[in-house]
């Protein structure tokens, strides 16, 4: 959350989009005043709105945290489990760690380890 002047808001939002992507944003304009306004949307949507209506007044910008890229599970679970068990943890604990990391059921990883490789 930060304050930005109306003559710099468009450049600021372009910089935000470049660094964090097209995250959700709320622009609180003229807070506690007669013409108070909340502008919500993605950075691109808010910038598009400013192209139709010139930004005016004091602005407080609220950014949503950037969403981390979704982790892609490994092709070969055997290798991932072996790397973890090589550190001294049990196979059961390795399965639990991988299931939590990739947000998938532990049994799915275990079942993939039991399946013979297709040739």
C-alpha cells in the first residue's frame, strides 16, 4: 500500500505490471472526501479506465501480493524421492514432503512409483 500522485499513477502502474505482472489493485481516491472513489481491477483494467478518464486527486494504491508460479511436478517421482531419501529421511516422509510441495495426494506419488515404466 502506498500513496501516489495523479500525474504519476499511470507510469507507476505500468512499472507495477512490469515487475509483478497483472496483479489485482485497488485505487482509493480522495479518501474521506466528498468525491471518494474506489477503483478495482487488474493493473491493466485500471490503466484502461484511466485512458477514458484522467486520474485526479490524492490516491492510495493497494496491491495484492503476486501469486507464485505454480510448481510443476517432476516427470520422474523416483528421482525426486531418491534425492530426498539420500539426505537421510524416510521414504514415507519424502512422499509427504513432495505431496505438500506440489499440492497433490501422497498416494498419487506412491502409485506412480509402483507403476512399471512404459517403453
